[in-house]
C-alpha cells in the first residue's frame, strides 16, 4: 500500500519558490529520506504534509485520504517531529508527554501503557521525571520523538531528527528508528548527513532548490550517478609533484585531492598493486592508499555541479 | 478516562507560568513593590516621621497643638507619660525624634508669655535636618495662627482710643502696629504645580482601598496581556505550536485551554496580591460580589488581546515587545497610578475610550466609593467585547 502520495506540490513564500511542483510517493513500511542542503525545501515539504502549512498548489494523500481536506483523520495517522526540539522546558518529560497525549484525545490508561512501552524502546526511563530544560540534547530528542509516536501513528515524519547529535548518539538513534519501523511505522525523514541517508533509508530523494533532483535506493543512485570509484594515493608530501608526473606518464585520469592524488577507475582492486609497483620502482613509495566508492555526495555533485557540503555552510 | 486537551493546555500553561522565576517577579513581586513604595511614601499609615511625645503640660493649648501636628501627613505621634520611656523609644530607633511639651506651655501662651518646646532628634544628619525643618515649619504656622487669634481677642477688648504720651492713638493704628510684630514679612507662595492635581494624586496613593484596585487591575491589564502573549510567543519560539496545529485537537479547544489556564493564573495572582495588600494596608473597603464580573471580564479581555497581538505580529520577539509596550502604556493612562485629570487632554481622550480605564473606574467605584451595579455594566460589556477580534481571528 502507498502510505504517502504527493503530487505537483508547490509552495511560494512571496516571490520565493520553496517547493517547485514536487511529486513522489512513499510505500508503507519504508524508511524514506529527504537529503538536501539548507534551504532546499525539506522542512517546507514536511510541514505541508503534517498540515502545519498550506501549500500554494498540489495535493497530498496519506493512506488514500486527502491530507488537506480530511485534516482531522489524517492528523491521527501522522506523527510529526519538527526540526526544533519542541518540548516545554519548564515541564518534565512525563508532563510534556501527557500534554501531547491529551491533544490526541488519548485515554489516561492507554497513555500510561504506551509511555511504559516506548520508554523501553527509546531508553528514556531514567529521565522522564526531570525537567526538560535539565536534559541533554540527545535525551530531549528521544522524548520529543516519543511525543511524536505516542498515538501510534502510521506515518512518522521526522525533520532532521539527528541534527546536533554526536556520531555515536546518531547511530543509537538509527537503531530506535529501525525499531519503530519494525513496530509497523512508515517513516519519512529529512537529513543533510549523506551517510545517514545512505545507511538508514530504504529510498532517498535528493532535493535542491525546491525540486527533487533524483530519487531511488541509495545503492542504485550511487551506481547511476556516483561516477567511478577512486583510488587515492598519498605520497610523501615533498615528493607529491614527482609522483604526479610519474602517474601522468601512465596516462591515468588524475586529480589533486588535498594531500592526495585521486585516480578514477572502474576496477580499483586491480589498480592498487599496479600503482604501488610502479611508484616504488621510482623510489616514490606512497605513505597510504585509499579506495573510495562513490557516495551520495558524489551523486549530488554530479547532478547539481556543486558539492553538498559546500552548499551547506 | 480520556485526557481533555482544554484542561491539559490550561494545566500545562499554569505549570510553565508558575515555574518561571521572571514571570513570577513581574506578576507578583513587582506590583507589591509598587504598592509598598507608593503607599509608604504617601499613605497615611506610612508617615514620614515618627515622633515620641511627652505632654507634661496637658493643657488645652498643648492638646490642640499636638493634635494638629498629628493630623499632618508627615508625622505619626506616639504618646508617652514618662520622659525616660520616650527617650528609650527613640534610642531604639523606633522614632525619629522626641518632643516634650513642658509644664506651663498652655498657661504661658494664654497669659501672653513665650512658650517653649523641647525637641531631641536622632543623630542621623539627614533625619535631623528633615525633622527639624518640618517641626519649625509647623511651629511657625501654629504661632502665626496663635498670634492672629490673640490679636483678634485684643482687638475685641481694646477701647477705641488709647492714651499714649499725651496723645490718643486710635485702636486701628495700635492693632496694625502689633500685627507687624506678629508677621513682619508676609510671603505669598505662588502655585508652581497645579495644587489640586498634586493633592488629587497624593490622595490616590493615600487611598488604601485604591491599592486593591491597582492589584486587580495591574494583573488584568499587564499580567494578562503579557502572560497570554508570552505563553503563545513561547510556543511559537519553541516550535511547539507546530505540534499543536499538527494534532487533531481543534483550534477552538486550544484557545479555550489557553484562556482557561490564563484565567486561573490571573485569578490566583489576584488573590495573592489582594490578600497581601489587605494584610499590609488594612484598607476599609466596600466588598461586593459585583467586582467579580468586572475582574473576570477584564482578565479575559486582556488575555484575548495578548493572544491577538501575537497572532498579528511577524515574529514572537516583535510580539512580546509590542505587548509589553502596550501593557505599560495602558497601565499609565488607565488611571491606575494617576487620576485621569493628570493626563494632557489628547491622552485623556484616548484613556477614556480604553475599556481598561472603565475597569479601573468601576473597581474604585465599587470598592472605594461604595457605588453599585451602575458602575459595572458598561465595563463588563466593553471588556468582554474586546475578546471578539481574537475569536474571529482563530476561526
Ligand atoms: N516562513 C518562511 N517565510 C519565507 N520564506 C521561507 C519560510 N520558510 C522557509 N522559507 C524559504 O523557503 C526555502 C526552503 O526552506 P526550508 O526551511 O523548507 O528548507 P530546508 O531544506 O528545511 O533547510 P534546512 O536544511 O536549513 O532546514 C528557503 O529558501 C527558505 O529561505
Ligand atoms: Mg529544515
């Protein structure tokens, strides 16, 4: 079944076209990622789906229901976690959750049962009674996530759920999201970390300037648009010029990458021993050699002509 | 049992409100400080100087003198029968000065001799100067009046012609001659401030019942608007308002919850403020249940106004600035701290059409002047109607 279907969605903020006729769908049970630099329209798209903003034109269907016309029904199917940590600092985690539960008209007993269950999955047991203002960023995100899934939504919308977490905490968080998927949720999340899109998501839409540049499974995207693999040779720094000349003689496709020399190739495993032998024979033994397969970063670069990381700052 | 969003919104707002220290300062501490400051500066209870008094004379004139002195706003007299007790009282720092009226004070004055007062002040030079000046001024005024009275008596019993050095002086010449001794130089004090306004303002601050009005009205004007605005602005700032909108709870129930919570917060603050004011000032009031509709209508109007300002503002920061400015302005023009006659005409015209001004008038009317229903109807209707723009905005 199709969990979410977006068609021809356009959003104008005055003259700014934040979304430009976007169409895509998300299958039930999928973890679907929106990857894009700042200002590419991820938040705008998610807020429209969650019913927080009105689109300029286009349609959104959630499990077959028109999200714009049947707001009340659709809002029960959706769990939305905005980009900002949205909890009341003066209240404890538990008080925050109880408040959210009331917005969904939950039963008191059901609420308690659900908190019990979720605090197990999300590991929030130890700090539910503390005031939110006294919690760490990661703890807050967990409680915020808990608030978004209290009413057992079928479609979970998470806007940059791991921003600001250190890499270890981010990985823990992925586990949590996989756990929720196993619980039966479909997940739409945004990120500007390309490894996150790559490892966490079943399918990814890469966004830029209000459009979806491409969409598909991460592996497929990398295969199609990521270009070739690279072998990166790091010679001793003072010999880098000599090494570069030596490699050019071998008529290889070569680019300088920081302190290294990157060679494009279809068969990196075969190229590595060849490079080592030929450099060593000239007394230019490399300090280190690296094989890099294409990443979603390369996909973005190849499709837009700009590096993802650079656009982000 | 189903959790009710209206009640939970209200509960959540109340918790946030009472857990925030800065909010508590502005809603509770600040108005109390104002009350303590102003009422002790101008109020009858908080006279500027306390003077211990020993009346060794006990005659009619000394009694009149002390009563006059006591009836000025600046002094509070404490009577003692023994000089040593009175001295101790001053030494303890409980009074600023000691005034002794020696035996013979009344007799001396009535028999045309000079009377004497003994006066001791505390060593603090500021208190010393102030209290001495005050007493000198009072004694001058008293002496002048006394001389005028003595002359009047003299005038009555003096024969029309008085022999002096072989000539007869007319009574009028003698009297005007004597009068020049009594008050050789007369100063007419021109009015620098409009005297009737100053005294009206002072009366405002002195009237203890009015402070109950201030407590109720401060809360409903300032705390209500700023509180409602900051609670909503805070949601916008946090982004939590997005969670509210994304939820199936209706906008109407969210608004109802906000108003309910706001009303509970304001009522609680008002109870605390009024109780403390009563304990401190012990005002004489005409308590009547008629103040309840005025206060509730006022609370709701100001909450509605606060929410409306946030809705209309481009961002939460602008909203809270707007609401604070408007809140302070309304406080000053609504007759809370100054009588309306104090305001320049254009400002006064504005003040007259603000429903909060009517609320202040109605509360003073009910509590201080003992008026009835007639002072309630207009403000209640107008205050309640101030809510309407907000309802229209939401739906
Ligand atoms: N409320 C608004 N008013 C006007 N323009 C807006 C508003 N919100 C977003 N925009 C603009 O719309 C575009 C898309 O913004 P959006 O926040 O959706 O991007 P994003 O991909 O979520 O970015 P980020 O990675 O920084 O969160 C940007 O150009 C932004 O400046
Ligand atoms: Mg965003």
